């Protein structure tokens, strides 16, 4: 049974936001962070989940046309109504998770301790 919002579209978008904002975050930490954000978005209350899901579908469709990486760059640099809120939601979830889980992380995502879990 398909889920709503579509986990694949949400995860792909989250992955690109994290890769863009935290380019030095190790891949294993990025994967855990994306999985956390995807789970949290899937657990939103129904009305909010519906709205975020609709935005995820539209953004996912646009990402298929212009490329998700390019679209994330555009949306991150020019906050548009509604789509900009989607970027802010993803950023707030991922940033909070990264610095709560690994407080020694630099602004670029590089671990200061040199150790990845």
C-alpha cells in the first residue's frame, strides 16, 4: 500500500537538502539523518501530512523535470511561498537531529572527533 506523503520523494528531497547544506556530513550520518526526517514527516498530523504530501508531490515532479539537486539549490536560495516552507521543515528536522545526535559537528557537517558511528 503506498504511503502519503510518498517516502521516496521526501527522502530524495531531504537527501539533496542535507547534501547541499552539510556537504561534509559523512554518508552514514546523512543516511540516518534523512531516515529520521522522512519518519517525522510521515508521522505528521493528518491535515499537515496532506499539505506537506501535496507539496512533496509537486516538488518531486519538478525535480524529475529539472533535477532534484538543481531544484533544491533554487528553492534553498530563493524561498518561494509554500515550497520554501517545505525546505524550512526539512532543514529544521535535519539540523536539529544532526546537532542533537552529534554535537561535535561543524557547520559544514564535518565531525570534529573524526569518528563516525
